[in-house]
C-alpha cells in the first residue's frame, strides 16, 4: 500500500517551454503533498507543500509564478515548470502523506521522481 | 539555527556492520526519520524514532538520544545492494521536516 506515482519519469524540453509533472497517490488519499528538487550529489530541497483545495505554500527562494502547483484532488497534485531554463534541470520528487496535523506527517511516501533536462 | 550533520561518505565491507551517525540542532523535535536513496531514485522510508532508544527492524536498527541530539542508523550483514545514500531528517516543533545532506555508503566485496 501507500504507492505514489509520478509522470513522466523523464522529460527533455527546450528552453522557454513549460513542463507539467503529475504526482498521484494510487491507493490512499493524500491531504498533503510535497514537492522536492534534488541536484546531483545534493540532498532533497523542499520546494513547496501542497494541501488539497488550497494554495500551495512555497519555501523561501522558490518562485511561485515559475513553479505552479495545483492540488486538485486528494489523489493528484501537479507541478508545472513554466518558461523552463537549463538551470531548472534537476530531479523533481513528490511525496504524499495520509494525514496531517499542523503539517506533521508521520511518513512521507515518495514518488519515483521525474528527471527534467532543459536544453 | 537548524542544522543536521551526517558524514558525507562511508565505506564498508560486504557482510560487515556499519553505523551512520546523525547529529541535529533544530527548533524543537517531533521525530527523526532515516531514508535510503539509491542513485537516481526517490528516497524510501527506513525508520522513525520519536522516543529515546533503539528500534530494530531486520538488518537495520535506528537509535535516538534526544538529550544529545543524536541518532544513528546501524546496518548489519551488509549486502552490495545496501550501497546507497542514507538521509537523516528531523521534524521540528512547527512540523517542518529538515533534511540532512545524506551519507553515501559504499560497500566493497
């Protein structure tokens, strides 16, 4: 149980285009989803916290107009990288929790990640 | 301020035991996680400690000392597939999850 999927697993796009990444909880309802970015040989960096039906909370330094997050249902959150640039190339990972209390998550179930390459 | 320290890299031999340490200084404490991450893959959950002591789960054990701000992950009977990065993460009192930079574990035959 507690499976999270991401689509696509890999994407290559041209500079200036937009890319949408989907994150789905397959067998549970996720009230909260998290979006991370990870550069090579570095740890996870939290980009934003997404609660179903409300606006995402972005971490400091993350441009909300560039990284659009939509948590439309209890099983789906999307991250759209708008006007992508080569420096946006990274490994994007989502995670989901089964329940929250003030944002607390006992365990985060991670999706397999999406490797974005912007040329 | 917030700080989580782990060794950057460790090397161990197949069949041996290795201990990966994690020290933390955070704004409050609501638990500590250990995750395993293979190269190019997302992290997978290993353990969660919120009380002092040792939690054993098969070949992996995790220890916590809240007074010392210290945890370790103990891996026994090492296998080549255990080669991965091991991430320590702490939940602060405001429920923010703070991640360490991870420890890359290299297993040699």
